[in-house]
């Protein structure tokens, strides 16, 4: 299976749809020596039965500044796993210029939780995306 040729302006939308179907996001947490919560990293993972598809996806997103994930064989598939910096870039690409209810909120909320715990990585673009999608969805105190 080959990664399709997608116009640059639609690439984020395509990746978000693929992510909602065959992707995941998680961040590693640990408790430090002083019993303080440590956020180690966030990772975006895409799964495919086709290694070629993931390799071509990596080449495509490298052009727009995401360095590419490492591809690992899984039991019956392959996974492209992206480091923290690339995962944050992927968040911006996938959720920028989206409308309300155009994706699964469960995965978006995982990113949001990470950003709440790591405010140093939150820039103007991330704030704008989160404010737009979380406005009115969070109970006011």
C-alpha cells in the first residue's frame, strides 16, 4: 500500500483522520525521587499493515518539518513512533484549522492533558487550538 499524494493544505486533515482511526497518543509519567510527578515524553503512534505506507508518510511529513518517526514491526503490523518534539508538531498540523466535532475528542484531550502538565511547550498556536476546541466543553468553576 502506498501513501497517497495529498495537497499540502489537506495533509493535516488526512493525517488527523488516519490518526483517529489507526493512531494513538500517550505520554509517559513517573514519580520522581521527591515524589513529584515527572512528565517524561509524549508520543504519537501510527499503525499500518504496510511498512511502505509508513515510510512514504515519513518522507512526506519531513518536507513540512516533522523529522519522521521510527518504524518498528509489531505483531501483525508496523508502527511509526514519533518523539516529543515531532508529536507536538504533529498536534499543530492535525488540529490547526479544524472545526468543532471534526475529530475524536478523546485523543485531543490526551494532548490537552499533556500540555496542561508541560506548559513550557505551549506556544501561541497550541493555545489557540486548545482554546477553540475546549471552550465551553469544560465545566466552569
